[in-house]
C-alpha cells in the first residue's frame, strides 16, 4: 500500500495522538507495539521534512537591500559536491 504524504503538522498531530493513546493506557500491548512502530515512521518523516526545510533555509542569502533572496536551487548536494 502506498503511503500518503503528510505535512509536518499532520505527522506531528498523528504522533501526538499515538503517544497520548499509549501513555493513557487506551491500547493493548499488541496495539501499543504497532502504534510505536507507526510512531517511529512518523518521526522519520518529520525529520526528513525538517532536513529539507533546513537545506532550503541554508540557500537563503541577504541581498544588497538586506532582504532575503534564494541563493541557489534545492538539489541533492551529494551528487554535485566537488571531490574533497
């Protein structure tokens, strides 16, 4: 089954619901384990979203008037990186 792409906020909301359910004792042990696995996947997705946002922010530079401008395109850095 294909995973639906969520926004950061949606993933965090789902993660908070999972944590609340597990902490509140609303789930059985088996369901808690399944929810834990689902939560770890949500955490990975949130980290990926945050990493992409950080990469985009790093591309911002100040223009001559002090405003922000995009300094480059968002691409996979590893493919274009010069050899060390």
